[in-house]
């Protein structure tokens, strides 16, 4: 049976992970590769690396990092942040990433999704959607959640899938950072609206939240950052818990 | 030396990394002489069947692959190219395995993306691996079950997760992206 995926997300700045990390035995917790290896050992199903600086001068640092990750990690990984052109995507994929994640650039120029999908295949393109419930509507934001658009999350997800995205990474800005659980309503709506996998993101605080999003919606993966980084939810414990809740996971 | 076939499809780099981690010398190449004399040959692949076949034909690699007598491992698209026919681009493929590659009916999410286990596993590739272990799949087309099927996975319908005939081995999943289980499968192949 196909398993539900657990995906830790690592924020990268100038080639280093940001946010405090409390994996004590790591010699250098700021090194994304060391942290990534730790997650692989713990049973993470995939990894997402988000370059939060994403400036031109950091591109070389990022591609060097991607090359290092690819040489040491034997599970699929996605790289996102500041991918604006087919050339940007090519640089990251040629360095060894399995998938790239698009956000603002796809909103500004949706054809970018098709260009990358036609070149590298749909499975390489993850459309990241940051959405917030405003005026009774789940609207899409861009530029790291700073700029509101008139896109509706469900419509944009459908459009993205039509254009060739292979997966949707759906982040609820209302839930992100709250630790109050995933946004069940929009996760359910989007995962029922498209026939490609949807990854739920934003709001994980307890193991129960993962069980809730997997049992109440059609999402096939859940992503979180701080609960994993700070060791609040160890991945092996989470997977064992989900198994007792009859949710299929890879142990 | 392990030759990894260079052609217009992705993920050769991931395969190279995995083989290197296992301590085997390797090379990504489309040089016919290098491929013929390699100890083993791996055909990786993420891409589209039609254009991949055209590329192999242009380079004369189609006949070379068919003539190989050392162990050969096709991965994902690399496996599908070893079958007879693919619905992807209605492509005549290499015909090593007597089975066809069809598109998944859209009853569930396609591509089949993620970790899945097996209902049947047999043969040298899977020594020491049990059916509850999981490997990483990402594909929209599948090979039908046939006499050469050595692993079956169920998604929408049961399909060939691996094939074997004489010196030809193939997996639909990506051993190079399947964590520790994948490493053991690759190691089984490299130790043949």
C-alpha cells in the first residue's frame, strides 16, 4: 500500500540551516547536510530545502549545497526559493535535486510550470501555494506571504495541475507557526479538487495533528519544520503513532 | 567498472552517487566501447519513452544494449525501455522483456508517487529483502505482469515492480532513492 509521507523542511540561508536546532549530537547543527542525514536515519520520507535568501550571489552557494546533499542523501529531495526561470530550475536539477518548488515566479508567469514540466517531467515540479483565509476566501499570497493576489487557492491548484505541476505543497498561513494543527478545510478542498498529490503544511504541533490531516483529507504527505528541528516530535515516534491509528507509513 | 548509460533522461547523477557510496568505480557514459566492456551496466531514467528511444537509436545504443551479456539494470524509464512497447508516445521499445507498458487508469492519483511495498519479491535482486519493506516510486506508466515479473506492487492494480530475464534486471522503483532498502537492492545487483 502507498504510504503517507512525512517531510521535514529545512530553511537555508547562505548555505546554512536557520532556526535553532537541538540535535545535540550533531557536531555542527547549522550544516544542512548533517541535519538532512540525521532525518534520513530517523525515517523521513523526503526532504524539502527552502532557500530563504534566494539572491543571485547565493545561487552558487546553493548549487554547491545541492550537489553535496545529492551525494550524501538517498531519499528524494526538493529545493525551492527564488526559482524564477527554466535556467534556475535546470541549475538546481542538474546539481542533483529531484524536484524544484515554485511559488511567486509561477504566480507571476504560470507558463513557467509548463516549461519546467516539459523539460524535466511533471514529477520534478512542486507548486507551492501559500494561502490565507481572508474575507471568507482562501486567497493565494506571494513573495514569502507578503503580497496578496486575487488567486483563489483551489482554482490556482487546479490551474497548476493542468499546467503540469506534479505535486502541490499547500501552506496555510493562518495555521503556520501556531502549532494548532493543519488547516483541515482547505487541505480537504484542494486535495479533492486535483488529481495530483497534495502535501499539507503549516500548523503541526502534536502527533495528533498529523493523524487528523491524513484521516480527514486526501493529502498524501505532511510537511513540518520546527516540531522536527526542536525534537518535539521525533519522526520514529510519529510514525509508530500513525501506524497505531491505521495510517499507512513507512517504518 | 560500472557503466551508467548517458542519454537524454534524468537521474544518472543520483545513480552515480549511490553506486559510488557503495564503493564501486563508475562512469556516466554513452561510449559504446566503454559500455560493452563494463562489468555491469545501469540504465537510469526519468523522462519520456518516445524521445528516449529516438535518442538511443540515433546513437546506435539500442542494438548495443540488446547485445550486452554482462548484468544490466534498468531503473524506472530504464526498465520501461527494456519492455516491448510503451503507450507513452506509442513507442516500440527494446523488447528484452515480453511485456507492455501502459498508462495507469486515472482512478487514483497519478503519478504513483511515494513509498510502496510489495506483494511478491523473488530472485537475486531481492535476497534479504522482505515484502513489507518500501521503495520509492514515481511513475505514470506501468509494466504489465508477465513470466519475467520478479516483484509485484499494488497501486490501482498489481503491476511489475521488477523484471528479470537472463542477465537483464529492472526495477520500476528507484533503488538509488529508496534509503537503506534501496542500497541493499543495488548492492545485490552490484555483487552479482
